[in-house]
C-alpha cells in the first residue's frame, strides 16, 4: 500500500456489511510478545473491532484483581456517605470538572427528554503517586479537567483510587502502539501526542430504576445515549449489567458483564483523527436490575494541545475530511460544558 487512497480502500475492505450483534472479546495474553505473527494477529482483531464495532472486551488485561476490588469497595464507601458531605465536593465548586456529581447533575445526552442522568459520580484527573503519600501539585493549565484533584476525607481513598488509575493507565499506554499498527502508522505515532495525556477517571454509581421509569419519555436514564469524547475509554463494570451499544441497524446490543474483563470503546478523538475509520459508537446505561450498579470508566485522551486533524492514511479524494480541525482540549471542554449545561446551578468555568 503506497498511497492514501489505497489505504482508505484497505480500511473500507475491513468494514463488514453486516451489523454487529455481539461485542468481540480480545485476549491480551500476548500483548508483550516479540513474535511478530502473534502481534499481527492481535492487531488484526483490534482493527476489525475498531472499524466495525467501536467496542471490544479485553481479557487478561493485567490490572490486578485486588487493585480493582479495593477501588470498587472504597468507591461504594464514598457513595454511601451522607449527601451533604458529598456535596461539599460538588463539581460546580471547582473550575475543571473534578470531584462529585450528584444524581441528575449531568445530562449526557443533551437532547434527551429526561431531567438528567440517574447516576452519581466522582471525577479525577492525572496525578502521580507519591510513595510518601504527600500530594504533589499536579495542576496544569492546558485544558479542561487539568487542575489538581480534590479528595474526600476518607482514609486510603486517594491511594486506592490512584493505584487503580495508574494500573489502568498502563493498559491504556499499551493500546496506543496497537491502534497505530492497526492504522498502518509507525507504532510510536502517538508517543509525542500523549506525553501529558488527558486521562479522566470516574467512579460511577447507578441506583436501580423501576422498569416503568425506563420508557425514555421524559424519565431519567442511567446515562443517556452518547459517544465518549476522548481517544478511547477503558471501562470496568460490575456484574449487574445495563450498558448498551447501538449497532448499525439502530438496535441496542447489551454489553453483558464478562468476569475478569474490561470493556474498551473508542471515542470521538479517534473518530476525528481517523475520519471515522475507527468508530465512536453510541452507548447508554439503563439499570433495571433491582440492584445498585457500579462502574469505573477511564477516558484516555491525548495532550490537550494536539490538533485533531485526520491522519493521511484515512483521507483521500474518495474519503474527504469530515470534521473541522480543533484541538483535543477544546473538543473535550465543549462536550463537557454541554453535558452540565442543563443544570440550574451553572458551574464556574
Ligand atoms: O457505566 C458504564 O457502563 C458506562 C459509562 C459511560 O458510558 C461513560 O461514563 O461515558
Ligand atoms: Fe460513555
């Protein structure tokens, strides 16, 4: 393949005509292999999932189970605190979309008919782990979500949550060379674009909804239909279920919980960068299980100042650029502002 048009054709050939009914499960046991055939086999599965589904599960992801369990449990402890103490950390009191969002505080589908999303969340951004437990000033001034984290006064919370955060960041970093390979780019293509990655993590809690509340007609929904804003999301979900992904036919496909996996889905930064060769797929959550649901998405974006311009292998005369070029930070910030804009109390951006 020696010109962009041929490569676009190649990507188009990978696009299957049929719509997906299941989300593929990809085994990452061989992610560090030096065997080029095995690596290519892994990349082929990833390319196929990125072009046709926009979602895949990873099994053998190497995030230690005890690190996950500890983060989930301390998250449950946080959400069980009295509402007043959680509201001390209200996201509207900080300039960079950090800390606590109450039930109905967000409306992830700004066009949705409901009052907002039926979940509460705790948001944090990039922060180094200090072995002495001393909080470093990690504030950055290069875009939305870049300021320092603020932590609840819950013993162990910061260390436990950051341990999960950094284990998941490590998995995220191992994905970029694979995505680059899948796009016929040098494997280090994303290295200089992810030196200060926008890596936003959320602890989420979804109360159960009555089935009658799920008719989408003016009623709240766990999280409204949306695409994610960054390059990709790594999502841990518990065994309750409720995440749904929209396929090409317009049907909602359940992303059923599979033990010992994480879900990866592509976001809008990749869709813009690849001129929609990689899909940023609509998804939503409805928890009608009768039980509480917990999940932890980590949104892995590029440095905020990176221009989201289509990579050459994804544009040609037949596939002209679809999106206006903006920086990654401007894009994420505009989407976050839309998500919170329905609230009666405006955040202090
Ligand atoms: O909780 C989930 O399963 C999905 C959350 C999600 O889509 C998001 O936070 O963007
Ligand atoms: Fe999402």
